[in-house]
């Protein structure tokens, strides 16, 4: 699939790597109540939710439920900042974990994906 086709199909560069089958993630399956991370922990990876719900809760207790096709933890990971919210599963979850090193390697090795990603982020 061409980058342009992937962008049209997915509506943005953030999902292009997934559409092009660039393998930079590990599938993980966790039960309800699993804690992915807490506030203040080092951010070394991001998650793309494939199935289920994750509750993301800030230190002041505000929260949002995140589900299928959403990414969490990306900005924390890319910026090198500690986690700003806790992420705990509300249901069984299937997610795709991408480490910061794997993400950087993908961007270095697949310039077309990197450019499409930047294009999608700039929209």
C-alpha cells in the first residue's frame, strides 16, 4: 500500500506505519484492572489500543476512557517526560506496545512513513 493510500484510508499519518505493516510493536493482552503505568513513571513506550478500554487518570482525578484505535503514551514517550497520568484497564485489553527505540528506528529506516507521520501530526 502506498503512503498516500494509507493516509486516505486512515485519515492521518499517525496510523500509516500500521497500515504499511511496518513491524515496530509487540501485541500484549492484559486483564481488567491491569496498570500500564502510574503518574511520574519514566515514559519509554506507547500503546495503540486494539480491543477494550483503558482509563487514563490525572493526578487530580480527572479521567477519560480510551478505546479501540487510540494511541496513549506517545507524547510522553517522544518528549522524554515522565508519565502525566495513570493508565489502567477497565476491561480485557489487547494493545500494541511500541518502544521509543523501535519507533525511532522505524522513522530512520522508513523515510516515507516518517514524512507521512509528520504530515498527519501537522493536520
